C-alpha cells in the first residue's frame, strides 16, 4: 500500500465517522421529553467519541 492509498482510506474512514456523528445528532434532536434524557446524553456522548477518534486519526490533539 502506498501513501496515496493510505490517505484515501483514512479519508474514507473519517467521512464515515463524521456521517455517524451527524446521524447521532439528528437522532438526539428528534427525542423530546424527560424520559429520553439518558438516551439523548448517550447519543451526544457518541458524537464526542467520534470527534475524538477523528482528531486522533488526523494526529490532532485536544
């Protein structure tokens, strides 16, 4: 595998990760009511995890 292939595959992985983050945010925004607070928090935590993964994959630190 050469460098261009590796970069292309890493970019593909990041695009899937960001798409998942958007879906988690959309799901969390659709839930309303106090009975869904725990689920909303879990969805937003998944977004945070995805953000951390993406930043680590790119070599960026918080």
